[in-house]
């Protein structure tokens, strides 16, 4: 588990399902612009190309997990946990969610892992909901979704403020 504990504000970029170059040729400019001001980036899988990981790492330290479309040579785990501020954050590609029921499986997974926040992707459908003191975040996809976008979050201690960006 990666640990970053302090009471200063940490700004993170949250993205998933970039699918580059299959869905788009490059990361959309609004993502690059907004992420230029973050301390860390979380990518919930389906980079598709190693170049996406390299570009994001040039912007800020990037933590990612393997998605079902990530066949490139970099080995990444399917699940990771991070501690940012005083929040325990789980990061996974497929949390077993469905567009029709985006809560049940991700919430059960988050509870089983004991995380405060679960970041996941796979559905390409943006979702944010706090249930039982657990925040579920799916940023959707910036390249391949009905409403394309991404998120940022500002974390200080146990407090988190999430911003949603549409492209």
C-alpha cells in the first residue's frame, strides 16, 4: 500500500478507460490541462497503450491498475490501495458494476477491502455516490462514453471534494 499522510491538501486526477489509440488518438486536451495542476494521477485501467501511462507519468506521479484491454508489457496489479491524507483509497478497473446497478457490487467490494473511497472504471459511465461513509467514484471515459469526462479530487485529512469535468 502506498501511503501519503499529512494534513496538507493533495489534488489528484482521476481517469479511466482512455482506450488510446483505439477510441481516440491522444488524451483529450482538457484532461492534460487540468492534470497539469495535480499532485498525483489515479488511472483505473484500460490505458490500452503504454504511451498513455508514460504521458501521465510525465505530468505527475501516476498509479494505475490493469484493465481488461491492457495487453502491453508493463505489469500492473488488478487492485491497489493508497492512503492519501487520512483516506484509504481502493483502485480497481472492474468493480463488478453495471450501468443498471452501479452501487451493489462496488459497495460490497469497498466494504470488504475496508476503504473510504473506491475508484473504478470499466463501464465508461461516470458515477459518484456516498453510501455508508464510502465514496464510490467512476470517472467514466474521456474518449469513449455517452458523456465523456474525468474527475479531480482535493483531499485534506479525511475530507474529499470531487470535481467532475465533461469533455
